[in-house]
């Protein structure tokens, strides 16, 4: 039968998403303030984790080991450990688990074997280990271990599975990416006697000198304590300036940082069981560099379970690895929440156990997740940069700089760079675990994000640009306003790293706001101004946005040519006479548009000076216009005109003309003549005139005289028949009395012309 779940009674842990991080509330302890700096609630209690250990069965040839599929006590995190912390599994370690919620088994999940157990070697009970893996609430497990091809030493001795129930309520793990799933193989039957009792590490182990491991491997039975409290080989006396771990538990002062401390969830807040870590922390003289790691080997966890994952890591590091406490100084989840790691005070230079050979003068920040192929979320990398900048800022170190570190042990890194104990080596102030040890950690994708993390931590603010100028109108790269504006900006650097923004006008600050504010107002005097934003990074470095040109303008535009009306060619009828509206508007700064508001609404660009319209005959129509400049200043102008239709019968006739009737003619009638020299004369008082005719393929030509002078020869011929066509127009600058006379030319083969009258504008 499936093992029955054992439940711990715990205080509720509630989570709330605030600015991209999770806040853990209602939790207590004695390790320090919670993430908001408040003392933890003394009524709550830490969560007691539960660990179960099961020995693996090794094959007769020593090349494989396994644990048959079985029911287990509840757990959410697991790992495989072995006796000698210096030994390595050169092959693969895989496990698959059964979900306590669904009863379904996962595929084979790889367990990272690149972690080095010697990080705190010399301590009683320190073991070699895989990276622990978070699997979510589970109640069944199966394990298989294979030695690598050509592995002469086979598998290390003392292989066992450690499962951890971190306590509290946890959620089932989401489906892993396909890359993590391996085709299942039939499991072996359980073998009696596979779970012998294992002696846990001493509750109060004493550290011994580190360095190259002793030829005699460590055992699970605690060894007598060594008199030298160190976690790495002593630094040679030839380097007297190299800081060493403090020999006493006296709490060192917490130096102030050059940048603000980010929110940190305290050990009390994530309910650390402090009975697991009873030894006093070791302190360094300073923190020169930060190493970035990844852990827990899954990205499918819920951030609501991050505190439980941290408890699981703490328990695994102490009770499975045999370390004195959680190895990392800080843990960051994918939502950006920062957790206090190894105890001793987040603002103190606590010596951790995270990078073999380089634990001295450094701090370790681990991101929960697997980042070999997947980039860490922005929230996580932002928090890593904030913690690193704050920690290094306590010692006036530039996060973008480099530093010489003293190797505490022989070794090499992922790039095959060799380290000799006591030697000095250059490292970026923010390095990846793989820079100091031969491991994929923190995963290639996260490692490639380190330059961006350094840039965030060190400054200056990047990607700063003006995004908007409210209260102004843009034309190209120039803005126009009457006086008051609000400038908005944006930056690629998160606001958490920005100390302040300043709005500059003509190079001088006119407004200063906090780093989480992205706009500010300004009042400008008339004239042309250069506007910029200056950002101050928390490091003190400044950066400037590109310049925006803003013109303050209070002068209205002008109509240099007042609106005017003229008749135009086109079709005339009893309700619409074609005409043209003309104008010219200008502005000293920048004209934006001209709007026609009556008798119809139209908007025209700044360079447009005319527009075609129609007007109802015999009716005075006002044409109203408003010019707008870019600053919002306006000017108005108007013109009124009345189109008048003079029928052909109103003309003075000479020669022979016949009357034609049709509904297609104005008024139903028209005059037609084929007699050369026949003429019609209209007299009127107005400012524009147009002659209206009918046109066809047989239509002839006419001479047009204006005020006694020949003005044009007009050909009425058209391939298609057209009626009421204004075929010729004439306009004057002002209204006056005029005569228009048309004379039949008598064109050969098509002498006839038909006129429908004259239209004039008054």
C-alpha cells in the first residue's frame, strides 16, 4: 500500500505578489527581521522538516546502483549522496517519482552530479552528493545510477537516496519540459534489506582544514573534531593581506552599502528549523566577489512553494551533505523573491559553502531553477543584480569590475583554467560558479545573462529615452507647446536600480523625482528649448536621454490670404453650383492645420490652400475657417458668397437662336444656334462667372468676350453628351459690374452650340 502521508502542523504561509516579488507573511523565528525589516511574529514556529535515507543496491561489478520502485513517506525534494565527498559519479544519476496528488509517475529525471562535496570537506559526516531536485509532493520513488564509460573506479561507496519533506503545504509540480523526460524502463522488484539504518551527521560538527581531500574517505560516522575551524586550506603566509574566516563568533559590524538593501525574506520568515544549524557562523573580513548558482533542477515549481524549497535545500545541505548550514548566502526564486540563506546576518560577511576553493571573500547567490537551456526570468536576474550590488556596495566594490581572489584549494574551472591553492586569480566581481569550478552551474543560459546582471548592478541606467511630451504637439523631432508640458520617459534598467530622475531644460534641472517615477512637469518661457532627462543609478553613475527640442509659442497663426470663393468648372444644377474655396495661413513657429467648420467640416494640412466645394444657388453661404499652430494657438477667418444662375433668356440676343426644351436643361429650356456670329450677352455685378453649356460630339466653338475684350475660344465638343456644364470661368479680386458675351464661331462640320445660361458669384 502507498505510504500514508504524515502532516506537520504549521502556521499558514500566505503569499502576495508585490512589484514582481512574493512576500511571505505570518511567519516567525529568531534569525532576524523579515523582508520588510520588521521583527517576525513570535507566536509562529519554524517548520520541522523530515528526512528519510535509503541505501542503494550496487551491482556486483560496481558499475551501477539502483533503488527499486517503492512507496515512501511523503517528500518533495530528493538527492543521492555517497560517503567520500571527494568522489565523483562520472556517469548518470536519475530518479523518477510518483505524484502524491495524481498517483502518476514522472519520466526519468536527471540529478546533477557536478556539485563538489568538498565545499565543506573536513567536517564530520560531510558526504559527496548530487544537486538536490525539487519534485513536488510525492510518495513513491525509483533511482538508477550508472558509472560513466571508462570509469576505472566505478561508483563511489555508500550510495543512498535522501528524501526531504520540508513541511508546510506545497503544490504539485507542473509538467517538466520535454527535454527532462526520458522513456521509462521496467523497474526492478524491491530487494529485502535495501534500507539499512544510516547514522546521521553529528548535530554539532566541527570544521577541519579544507584543500585536497584526505586519502582516507570520510565515513557516515562523525569523526573527532579537528582543532582548526576552517572550510578551505589556510592561505599561505606569503599573502598576509588575504582575509581569513573569523576565529570567533563575535558579530562583526555591518558596513553601510553604497546602494539600498533589496527586500529579503528572513530565515524566520521562511520558517528555518534553526535546530539543524547550531554552530556559530564564520565571518570574513569583506566580500570581494559574488558567485551566481542555480539549484533545485526544475523551473516548473510554483513560487508559492519557494519557502518550502528553501527549507528543503537547507535540510538537504545540513542533513544530507553534512554541511553546517545552507551553503548559499542568498536564494532567489524565478519570481524575484530573495531569501536569506546561511545564517549570520544578511548584512554581514558570512562565509558560505557554495564554490569549492573560493568560499573566502565571496558570497553565493543561487537562483532556484535549471538554466542550462532556459534563461532566468527578468525578475530573478533583477533580484540577483540588486543583491550583488548591495553586498558589494558594502565594501565599495564595483559590480562591473574584477578582483584577485586567493584559491583555497587546487582545482580547475569549466574553461580548464587551473587553480593552485594559495595562488591569486582574477575574477569578475559577479562571477558564475563555473568560473571557479568545473561545473555547468549556473547553467549556460544564466551564465550568458551575467554581463546584463553586472550592467544592472553597476549602472549607469540604460535605454533612457523620452517617451512622450504631454501638452505639446510633435512635428518630426520637435515639440510645440504654449507653455506647460509633462515629459514622460522610459528606461530598460528596472526602477529598483534608479536613484532619481531629473528633468533638464537647457541643461538645468527643473524637476527631480524618485527612480520609480517616469514623468515630470515643466513650464517653459516662449522660445526654443532643449529638453533631456538625466537618470542617476543607485551607484551614482548618471546617464542622459537624447535631446528633445520643445518650442514654446503663444503667438497665433495668421491668414496671410483671407479665404476667397471662385466659381469653377463642373456640373451645375438647381441645388449645387461648383466653386473653389482658397486661403493661405502661416505661423511663426509651425502651422499644424486649417479646419473648415461651416457650412461643412473639413480639415486641411498646413500647405493646402484651396479646396473644391458646391454651394446652393441664390443662397448666401458663410464659409468659416480656423487655423491651428502646433502649440494650440488659433486664428479664425471667413468669407460669404451667393451663386446666382442667369438663364439664357436673361441674355441680350443677336443673330438666330432657337429654344430647346428638356428636363436636362436648367429651368427646362436652353438656346441653340448654328449661325456664325450669333451672340448672347449677360450683364451682372459679381466677382466670378462661369458659362454653362450642353456638350456633344457635334458641338461647335464659341468666342468669349469679357467687358468688350476677347478672353477665350471655347470648344464645346465632347465624346459623350453632357448637360449643364460650367465650361469656362473667370474671377476678379472684388465684386464689380461685368459683361460676358459669347459668339458662335460657326465651326465647319459642327457649327451648333447650346447654352444653358451664366452663373455668377456675388
